[in-house]
C-alpha cells in the first residue's frame, strides 16, 4: 500500500545552518504531497504542499519539490532559526485520507 | 475565522470504559477526519466523514467508531478501552477532503489507566 519514509531524528543544527529532511514515498497513482509541522503541545499545521510532479511547494523559507522519478519530496531551508524547532511530518494524500511519515524532530541551537 | 475545536483536551479513563471525543470543524468545512498519534505508531488514519457519511476507514478494530452530524460536527467513540488506546487523537477538517487543505485541531490527549 501507499507509504511514506522520512529520515529518523532527532536532527540537531545550529541557528543559520542549512536544513534537509529527506522524504521518499511509495504510491500508486499521483498523490498530493505535504509537509506538516507540529509545535510542542499543538496540532499539525500544513507547512507546504505540491499536487503534481515537478511542483515546488514553499512557505516561511521552507521548500520541497515533488520528484516523481525519485519518488521524493525532501524538505529544505537555507537558514534555520530557533523557532523552527518542531516535529516535521512528510505526508501523501492518495484519496480522502492522509498517510504520514513517522516524523522528524528538529532541534535548533542558538 | 475559528479553527478546529476538539473537546475535551485531556481525558483519563479506566480500562473497559468507553469514551466520546468531539470535534467542531471550521465553518463551511464538510469533511472531518480523525487520526491517532502515538510515539510508537506515529499518526494513523482512523476514518473520514463527509456530509454525515463515512467515506474512508483505516485499519482499526470495530471498538473505534464515529459519526458526523448535519452541522458537520463529528464525534469519535472508543468502547471497551485498552491501555494501548492511550494516545493523542487529532481531528482535521477540510472543505471537501481529497486534495483540499486539512486543518488540524489541538487534539484530545486520552490516557487509559
């Protein structure tokens, strides 16, 4: 069945470092792809999305490109801030449900 | 515009009891989905309702059930609670479900003792 695999955490970086969180997926058809973020004690917030191959989603300095040939949707940010510390979930939506990866906890040190 | 509201935020129940969780979606949203989040299994899809009809269901036992009312509010019920049901239960609402942005509530933290 459809699934999402993302890199294990936690990931610890210094402020202003470059961030990459890897995400690959398995799906039949052409699902929409998402990155969600969960701050401590809160629900999930949509960070960015892409609905078709080669689409680039971007928001708050984060970017991810829908790569059909490598079945990947890696999350990147050029310069992270302490406020980016959170858990990041890669996800796909083949139909009326969302399938999530296990999540990657990100710690940014000042 | 008000966000997705889940009540209660925290709940402690005893094994064997049943529990009902509530979710009020964003006004105008007709799709409500439920997810279970645990440290071991991550986020798992429970079910999705659209216009009072269950459209999709995850791989959970029949003890987990839900419903949606005509005003799109949804409830989730878990009967005969087990220790393993302890989790954060998240509700998400969207305009129509598939391919439309899902907005999540803050969740209900259920602890079964």
